[in-house]
């Protein structure tokens, strides 16, 4: 039962990350001159790392 819940959470997380990534893409195009790109890239990497750790458990 716990594994099933974890899989559901990871699925929700991937969809949420995809939605956030699309949102970030729009903000990146707007705020590329301000150097916001690096921060968004780091947060995306962090979310990917979190997803991988959850997936491996």
C-alpha cells in the first residue's frame, strides 16, 4: 500500500514539475536578461534529484 502511494506521489510530482517547467520557460524568456536562468536551472535540477531519490525507494 505504501509503495502504491509513493508511486502516486511521484506521478503527481512529475506532472507538477512539468507544469512548473512550462511556467519557468515563459518566465525565462521574459527574465533572461536579469540572470534568473541559473536559479530556475538549479531548482529544476533539485526537483529532478528529489524525483530520482523517491523513485529509487
